C-alpha cells in the first residue's frame, strides 16, 4: 500500500474541519474497495488499542496512525463498524 497520498489526506482531517474522518473513510472505500478499506481501518484500530499486528499492512499504516492521531484513527475505525455505513453488498 502506498501510504503517501493518505498522509496528505490525514493532514486535511486534522487541519480542515470541512474534511473529516468520515470523508477520509469514504475516500478509502472509493480507492481501495470496501474490503481494502476495512483492512486499513482494522490495522488502524490495532494501533488505537496499542496492539498493532506484525503483518505488513499494520506496519505500513503506522505513519498514517501517527499523522491522524489517536482520536481521528479511532473515529475512522468506528466508521467502518457502524452498519449505517456498510454498502448493500460488501466486497
């Protein structure tokens, strides 16, 4: 996963109230599909809880977690757990 474009969007989440965690989550889905975005959110959640996994994705999202911060990372992870955000058919 190329993390660089996501770091720039993470800066927007933290600095620009017009672009928030839900926008970031929807952009993840738009670029990575539902399954890919859920994988990223799950990796972020591991960092939020202080128990990141050792696989490559968990390592790759660490800079994203640091850039977003604990609160925004937690909100993004929670966005994916809210059934109202789930697509009718998840891929």
